[in-house]
C-alpha cells in the first residue's frame, strides 16, 4: 500500500506592506478636523516624523469622555516584531554595555497624564479643532518610538556609544532607538532671522506646551537630564533648535529652515502637505513641534570638547528641531500683543 502523502502546507499569507521594517515610515492616514473622522478611522503620524506603519484607533486613543476627563492610555500592548524599526548589530551589542558603563539612565519621568484640554481653552481656537489637538496631545506609537511629550515612557536611556557612524550616545532612546517627541504648543518666539533680516545659523523656536503637565516634563528633561543637573530657566517655555550651517559658512550660503508645514485642515504625511515659509510663524500660533532629545558635552576652561565615544562624564541636553506643523493661526492682534509682552535674551 503506498504511503499516505502529508497534506500540503498552506502557503504563507502575503506580507502586509504596512508592516515592512522601517526606521522612519510613511503613512497615508491623517488627523483631520472634528466631524471628518469616523469611528472606524485610524490615526497615524506624518511621514518624516518617524511616521508609523502601524495605527492607533480612536478607541485606544480617546474613550469618548467629556472635556477635561482623563482618558485610559494604551501603550502596554505587545509590539509587533515585523513593525519594529531595525537596529544594527553593533547597536544591539552596545546597549547593555553602554547603559552600565556610561551611566545612561536619566531620572524617571512622571506617570502619563491623559487629561484633555478644556473647551474654549483659547478664544481663537475653533471648536472643531479641539478633538485634533487632544489626539495630538495623547499620541503614542510604540512600534516606531513616536510619542507626545505627555506619553513618553518613564524609562528612557541615552543611546549606546560605538565611536562609529552608528554612534547613538547623543540621543535619548528606547532600546537603542532614538525617540521622536511631539509637543502641541503655542509659539512664543520664532528665532529664525536676525534683526537685520539675515538667517540665523542656528534656527530656533520658543514655545509653551498647551498643558502644564507637558511643560513640567519639558522642564525636567532640560534640567534633570543634564549632568550635573542644570538650573531651572527664569522664563517659561521650551526651546527647540537646529544648526543650519557651521560657524565658517558664509551668510549668503545659509538656507532658512524649511521644515514648516500647513496642517490647519489636516495633518498628513509631509509629502502630502503644503510647505510654508518659516516667517509665517508668529507668537500664539498653535503648532505641533517635532523634536529629538539630545545631549552634548560642553567645553571646559582650558580643555577641548571631550569625545563622546571616550565616555560621557558631564553633558547638557537640548531639543533638536525636526519640523513644525501649523495647526491654528492666531489673529494678528493677538500675535502682535504677545510679541511685545514676551521679551527674550539670548
């Protein structure tokens, strides 16, 4: 009698293109104004902001509470390995050694705060925009390490040092992967041009998070994350900045910061959003600031700047500006009053 043939094994299901391995993904979903998002829609971050191939549904983000009511967070679910960004072998080997040898673990952040914005938080913010702002304030995507500042995991660490191209020791990370931070905020000082109109070599923006708890987190990260701990600034506000040129670059060759996007109707992948001139940004505009948390080793008197690969003994933290998305444009009168009331010394 002939032997029975084993049943044919089912062929594997086709791979979901949304779960391709990627360090920085692109998405086709958007966060739109209230009334344009149905209960079944999904929310994803924009491309270039470490946008995520995975999604978070409104049921996991907002539990339809009343204004000001706390929302249940959901960042403890299992992570899909296929959706996780790749980490080089050199980075993986350095994670454990670096955390132990270089004192990489900063203080714990406070627990997540999921309080929503109250209605009429600002008189010039349209009612149908509040749902979008609350979605941005509570955004978290564990698969690609993109978090609103209020939902950053408590346990973060400075990245591993390798001394090579994949050295991540200047970045705040989770498991050796840099964390991208979203802050929904009011603009206080756009610092992109000098008083004579020339371009700043270091583009910067001062902003105040819409929630006090987010401002407190920003203060903690800019002081307690330093070694030794830095003093608290006298003025309220967070700064994010980005070098556009080296100190030796001629002024005529410096190009202005151009990662500014129009998200007044919808926050989409950046390739699908209209770019704005940076001088459009004025005080009291409501924006989404996207930044990386980084550190640098300051120079000391009589000594050159230390090498990060040789080990970190002291450092200061800063927020490296990636992009700014305009959500609400403040009326001209409000912006003018705020600009005169908020002085700055740099």
